[in-house]
C-alpha cells in the first residue's frame, strides 16, 4: 500500500503491566490490534529517580500499532489522560509516518522453508 499520509505507526512506551490497558485504549479509538514488546530502560541512576520531574521505572512495555491518521489522532488524544505520564502507566507516545506496507507472506510466497 503506497499512501504516505494514510497510515501512522504509533509507539507507546508504558510501565510494565500496562500494555493490555494501552491496547484497550487504542482499540476503543479504532485500532484493530497491536504488538506488545517487553523492554527495559537504560537511564542512569540519577535519571531513574526523576526524568524531567516524572518518576522512572526501568521495566517497560512498548506497544506498537499501525493505524490510519485519524485513528492515530484519537489514540494520541486519549492516552495522556488514561495512560499518560501523570498516571501509573507513565506512558508516552510518538508516531511515525508509514510510507509503504507489505505482508511477510507475500515476500515468502515462492520460497521453500
């Protein structure tokens, strides 16, 4: 699919244990699904106490979802109140434009495994 303005990849970083809640928020806004990846932050000791005045927990979950631009806007509007930095999830979100998508099956259609 080639349409630079149609899709966004949202990357949501939240404290461990909040991934399912974040996916529920995204689904409520129109996302069809997401991938949750376990992660660990690497901030130094002084940053672990406070990162820009926000408490820091090194155990994280990264939620990635591919959505249309309008759904991305809805999700980014809902997240701060429900799972943002002033909540136990301590989440933050950023988006990146998606210029092209394809499926893995299409790539391996004629390949023997």
